[in-house]
C-alpha cells in the first residue's frame, strides 16, 4: 500500500482523481472469411452476404466475385464472439440448403 492509498483509507485524500492503473484494452478483432467452392450457387453467396453481413447487393456481389476468383475473401471484421456467431450462422444456413459453403475466422 502506498501513501496515497493510506491517505485515502483515513479519509484525508486531497481529492485529486487519478486514472485507474489498469489500461482499458481494445478488444482483439477477427476477420470472417468466405471460402470458394465449385458447387455453391453465386446467388446463394450474395444472399448470405446480404442476410448475415448486411451488405448491399452491389457490395455483396463484389465480395462474392472476389472469393470466386481468388479463393477467399473478407466478409467483415468483428470481436471474437460476434465473428464466431456469424461463422456458425453461415455454416448452418449453408448446410440447411445443402450447399458446401465454408466460412472461417482469423485474428486480424
Ligand atoms: N464458385 C462458385 C460457383 O461458381 C460460387 C462461389 C462464390 C461459391 C463464393 C462460394 O464463397 C463462394 N458457383
């Protein structure tokens, strides 16, 4: 315990507020990635990007074509739990529709 803590306990602190010692850290961010495959219809991928990533049709189409041509692409960047939820929603929705679409996350 330091002098300031002792003064504070006795109630004789001078009332100068100090910042808490612990720094508030920004949360780690994760990229949600879509992977290309030969079977999932392009229109389904565009729909996924609209529905789960709130992309407008033009942006959704641009991302889908990028993944189609390059093999992988970023749908969005989120904190861990949000990214994990998006990945699960996409994979579940793809399976429900019998498409092999793959979605993963990666630390930024
Ligand atoms: N390659 C698919 C096709 O030609 C389209 C596609 C795009 C699939 C992006 C998955 O993440 C994907 N029908």
